């Protein structure tokens, strides 16, 4: 009846919406692997702590290393399986580097609680281990998606670049050929 359109119109909002949807799927997959890794981490931590008698932070470091291996497999083959696979050595090196920083963050929180404040009961150790994992997870999410599991150029990006080249005036292309 009027000029108002009832159909959906592709445009910037729909592109933003698609990017947001992709980010939310990535966050969900990262969270699924991370949640399983959290369970592995806490299980190994408590087993090592109670079966070996190691100090709290040493048991935590062992558990963190086990969960790092578990998480790499989950991230590479589930969360980021569609990402660039060409530089596996570089990918693994960066993953281990950023994981080591996460290990320091995670276990630094536990160390401060245990040795700085004397909070070392099994419940307190698990609470501060969990808090440390949470803080380190924020860093890991940012670093893994930014530096380790880099996205390949999307089809939309390639199509957009090709469209720009196709729209270039013939005269400009003729100059480029000279």
C-alpha cells in the first residue's frame, strides 16, 4: 500500500546479524570444549592432589597441562575445524605459548589464595582454581581466536573484493594493463 516494505532487506544490519550469529556459535563451541576441559582440569587436579600429596599449585599445574592437551584436540577438531590448517607448527606453537600464559594466570590466582591468604582447604582450593580458570579463559578465548585459529577469508569477503574489481572503470583497467 505504501512505501513501507514488509520483506527483509539485505544490508548492513543483516551482515552484522550474521556476524553476531557466527560469533555466538563460536562462543558456544568454545564453551562446550572449555566446559569439558574444565571438568578434566578439576578432576585431574583433585585426583593428583588427593592421591599424590603434591602441593596444591603443583597438582594444579599438572591438571592444567592435561586440560591444555585435551582442549587443543577439541578446539582444532571441533570448535575451529573450519579455520586455516596450513601452518600447524605455528598454530601449535602459538597455542602452547598462549596456553602457558593462561596457565600462569590460572595458577597465579590459586597461588595468591593459597600462599597469600592461607585459603587452602579442599573447597577453597577448588573455588580459587575455578576462578583462575575463568579469568584465564577470557584471555585464552581472545588469544586463540585472534592469533592461533585464524579465520580464512570468508566467501562474502572474496565476493566483495571481486565485485570492487569488476566495478572498476574499463579505462582504469586499461591503464593498469599498460
